[in-house]
C-alpha cells in the first residue's frame, strides 16, 4: 500500500470537492484509491473516502465523508455532482433479464464486462476459479464420470465421492446419517432449515392414517389428535413436481422426486420422520413408506427426500433467495443512491462482490453446459423451471425472518426447543434491526424526511419494479413511508446478504466488520461499535450453548457470518 503527501502553499478556501486524475502509462496500471485525508491550515482533518478503482486515463471526483441526503445539498456544484454520479452509474449498472421469470440481473455477459469497482480483485478471482476446479474434482466429473453412469453396489460407495472430512459436524453426520434422529435434526439445523412447518391439517394428497404410524406415536393419541396438539410437522417438495430431470448426458438416466414427509415430535422433543410419500398423487404405485418397513426401503425413501431437499436448497434457498435477491438490492443501490447517501454507506459492504459472484455463476455454473448440467439432476433446464415457479413464493414477508418463522408455525421455543437456526437467527435479526434503527434515526429526524427522500424512494421502487418484476403479490413495498418501515427494509437487505446466506452456505468477511470507512461521523461510528458489541454478546451466548452439544450449531454465530453474498 502506497501513500502520498501533497503540499499546497496557496490558500484554497473551503474545499467542496476533490478531483483525482490518472494518466495511463502501462498496459495494466489500474489504481485503487482508498481515501484522501486533507489537513487544513487550521489543523483540522477532512476525510474524502473513495474505495474505487481509477482506470485508464480516468478521474474521480470525491466529496468529503459526511453522509448527506439530497435535501442537505444547497450548493449548486454539490447538487450537480450528485446528479452526474447517478447518471453515470445508471449507464454502467443496467438491468437485464437472464432468463424469463427470474429477478432481473446485471447487464453483463461475463465478469470482465462488469464495472471495475465491483469486479473481484485478482486474489478473489483466483479463489473462484479454484473453487470451481475443486468442485469438479471433488465430484469426480473429470476422471470418474463412470461412477455416475452405473449403479452403486453398497452405501460405502458414497464415501468415494465425499471430500476429506475435517470438522465435527460433517463427521457426526457421516456417522449417523442413516438414523431417523439425524434425518429430523437436519430439517431444523441443517443447510436447509427453512422448509419444515407445523402441520395443522393432514393434506388429502397424503393419506396417512393412525394405523400406519401408531408404532411411532408415543403419547397414546391418534394421528389427528397429535396434529391438534401441534406435534406433527410436514415438509412438502411440491415445487419439484413435474420438473424435467437432467437429460444432457444420454448415457446417464437421472430422476427427480417430489416427496412429502411427515415428522413427529417425540416425548424427548426431538423431530423424527414417520411417513414418506415420494410423489404428489397418492395411489397403489405411490406407496407411503414407514419406519416399520424393511430397513433399506425406509432408508431409500429418506435418501429420496434428502435428494429433493438438496435440489431445493441449492436452487431456491441458496441461489434465488440469497444470491439473486442480494444482487437486486445491489444493482438498485448503485443505480439510485450516490456514494454520499447514508443508506449507500450503510449497504455497500453488504453487497460487496455479490454481483461479481453471480455473474461468474451465470458464466460457469448455471449456464448451459455449466456445472449444474454436469452434476445435478435438475441441470439441463430443470433448475431454471424451479426458480420460475419459486418466484411466486418470494415475498417481502418471507424475507422478514421473524415473520417467516411464524408463518411456518415454528416460533415457539417451548414447543420446539432444538431449533437453533430460529433461536440464533432471531438474535442476529434483532441486533441488525437495532443497528439500522439507530443509523436511520441519525439521518432521518422524522417520517416525513424518509418519505421526501427521492433517492431512497427510487432505490426501493427499483427493487420492486425490476427485482420483483412489479408483482403486487410479492408484498415488496414500492416506497417507504416511515423510519420504522425503512429500518425493517434495511434489516431485510442486510440479514439476507449476511445471516441468511451464512445459514445456508458460509463466508469470509464477518458481520459488523466495516474495513472501508464510508462513515466518518462520530454518532454512526458509535452505533457501529454498539452493533459489534451486541454481536459479540450473541457469539458468547451461542458458544456457551454449543459447549453442551455433541452436534454444535454455529452457522449463525456472528463471528462466522459474512457481510455479503460473495461465494
């Protein structure tokens, strides 16, 4: 890192803007400028944050680091600078439909087409290539494709396609994956803990009777009575019904199921499966599998459920509901909020590399002949059909963590005591909400100021019109009218990009860490410090609980939550 001192002898007066120009001398001489610190003749210091690349014969014009709403700018040159920045950005960050029915994405065919400021740096770019190569290697696609083209003879064959296991959770799952307790636990605290819901009525398409499952019921009640007491849960993979299985390799037959799984809370308050139907329409050729069936019949039924869970997790829970949604927030932010806006300063760390990783995914993973087509039963177009179907369930309420938990009937800690995804998620959600409310309160002294902020309203409207394709049923607001509503909206953006993504994946730059100092004001820095302190308290609570657990849950521990969707 280089730093330069420039001394100016003449009196310059009050500095409104600083312009930095670069001349191109070498083929690759892009320059990343972090910030400029100006020392006045009176000994005061003024920070001009940049955190941008200057390329070719380029220039950037910077404002000092104080966050300002549009109404705060009364000087013509500052109003003009604000307007020009957005005009330039809106030419660079254009919306594009990658596939019909998808949320709109960035208009870029490949990573190098992206604006330089949101491209991976060289180190991160190499990381992605290595990850892609390792995925290919770990799946044995290059050298052992024949393993996928022939039947396996033993469950031990699974071990041949697993990467080296080196953590407590993976080892325990490997040792206990065939057990009903582990099967149920994964619906609560595995990588896809968002599908299980309390069953309030047995669906007609799943004709389970008390006689079928009475050996699994421990309270001497009928199945209907267990439902009424809230002890029955259900996971329905209806989304997969009719999705085309992968046919890209004529030598490999691939199949998809759309199962329904009934689960039971036993006397130990543990969740276990009690019935599985592998298709949506009941009948003689679609039997209901039970724990009382032959060992391998029941085990294979559970494997089909877990296979379906994998497809929904990767394509919907992970790709659509974290990656693509966070990209929408990112593009709208760059298009409608200038760098001086407080909401830009708040959100920019939480969309870092998101647009780049998604562009890479469209280049190499979910594209035609990408990794999905090579290694996934929903490849060859099935994954696209899934996203198109799932868009109808992508609502604003479903991204509000407390509401989403309550909508599935999973909110009671007393009734469902081992749902750590819920418990930790609520703690993190509340910490983020308190932080955003504090920041909003610093810059918006009333609801009226929120309502009259044109840039903020354009940002929210961009998300609704382009990200949610203008669907009223999405419940996404077209505008925000109060400080409370704005705080919730910002909590959704940050939680989705950080905690929710962490719960279904993993990351690297952790929540609450803001190495790029876009905010310079003391009240906001104090708010960030309090936010970090609250997160540290949550880390301690989770660590203490995990000491007593053979299978710890730490996906939502703030010291493991990345700031953004970047992998």
